[in-house]
C-alpha cells in the first residue's frame, strides 16, 4: 500500500498492510532540543525550522520522516498579510524575554535563559465585559491572504508523493477563550457569568467557521485529515463540569465539526489531552472521526477498555506509550515492549494510527525515540 492508502484504510476501520505512522504535527511532533539531539544521534545534518514557537516544536526534515517510515505530511496556513507576527526580544526584571503576540492579542513569553516553551504573559480580555467582547477587534478568519500558496503545496503532496495529507491544528474554539480571558477567571466565568462565556465562544466560533470556509475552499478536495482540538480534560478527568460543557461548549464544537464536514470528505481529528473517556460519546455525537492523543496510563484510559468500548466508532491516533514515565526514563528495550503491547491492542480491526502520546519532549533520549518508531514498524504489520 501507499502511505495514503494505508491511512485511509485504517480510518475506514479496516486492516491495512501495517499500522500507519504519524510524526511531525503540532500535537504529534518533537521539541526542537530533542530534535537537535536526535539528528545528531542519527548522523544527519539539516537546518532546523521551527514549526510552532509556543511549543518550540521543530519541523522534522524529510530524512527523518523517511527513516521513521512516516505516512503523513502536513500543510499549514500562515498568518494574513496584515499580521505582524514574529518574536520580539524584550527586557523585563533584568531578564531577556522572547515575546510573541498572536492574532487574538494574547502575548506568549519565554525566558531567553531557558528557551523550552512559551507561556501566556498577557490575557487581553482579563477584565473585559460582554460589551468589550462585542467591541474587540477579533481577527478575520476568512482573510484569503492566509491561504496563498496552500493549494500548490497540497497538490504537490497529493500528486508527487505517496503520503497522506493532514492539516495543521485549528478549530480551537474553547481554549482560545481562556487564552484571552485567563484560565482562573474563565473558570470563574463558567460558574458565575455564562453570558460572557457564550459571547466569547460565539466570537471564536465565528472566526473558525470563516477560517475553514476559506481553507477548505482551497484544499478541501485534497486533504485527508482535518485536525482540530481543545483540551477538555486533565490527568484525572474533566477540567470543568461536564454539564457546562454539554450546555455551552459542545453545541458550538458540533456546529464547527458539521461545518467542516459539509465542505470536505476528509476525516475530522480531535485533540484533547487527559482522561477523556467521559467525553468520547460526545465527540462521536459531534461528528469526530479520530481521537488524539489517547493518553494511556491515566485513570479510565486503559488501552484494551478503550478499544473494546469505542474502537468501532472512532479511530485512535496516538496511545503508543506512557510518555510521562516510560519514554523519557526507561531503556530502549522497555520502550519497545510498551509499544508492542499497545499496538497489539489498538491495531485489531483497523481504526488505529501510531503516534507517541503528544509531542516528544526535551529530555527523551534519542535512542528511545528511535526505538519508539522502529517498534511501530516492527510490530505494526497485520500479516
């Protein structure tokens, strides 16, 4: 099978020749410092490009993708022509900071001495009212200058390579709200001021509805997977009341998913970290086809139980290994054993795509990364 045939077969809950392998996305990628160590370990030389400044993710080069037998390739829209973007170096409290202001006015910052991740240093709607939300200069999701060159990139991957085509992450309806408001205040709002929450959710939803209208007008006939996401759960379960989720967040997420599905035949992939079993039926009801990252090892996230209960309704994309305790700290042999066990569970009957649980972080030994992907290939065959 070609990589694309392999992925599409798995997404149709049929068994391909082997489990498809994914690497290089915004939630399925690798930290730049881990990537530096990896390419040095592999004896490769390449100029490292940054895929995502906030998470400090590297964009894996073609040599690495081929070495790991990766079946996916990504296309990503860029900022509109009127968006400045870029990193500014500023001095505060005697330290140099890398500051990035996104389109929504949220400022993300990272100390120069660390350069591991960016955290939010300014929430532009922290003290806002509903009236302020109405008056706020939200970006235009449908600005056509975001998508210049996108179709050409997609056509190249579709016509000149064997790979499946995935989009970068988008559709961040819920999380963008707390980025703008501040997490603590947003949680207070959910309990005390739902009118404010719904007003802000509607603004963010409209941005993404407009965005995908234009995005999929450009490449909806070419992409295989549209990736969206919002973190709804933590290590032990939902981050806020499921009743509130179903009342004010779910209907807006569902509207977005159904809008996307009206514009493309691509499968819709949804990312939420944490113990999310509570919400899997809701995601399926929304129209979600694929769940990521499948954080095995958490409460109610047993691989066998998930596959038995939901395996015929949703594709699991991830779930390869315990990334908190095994991947960073065990040896390659134990890494391979964890991968073997999880692949054997998830791959039966199709409906599974291999990836690490979220991005490979700095501190993971390169030999463990190699063992991770080599095991995915070794144990991924169906016959």
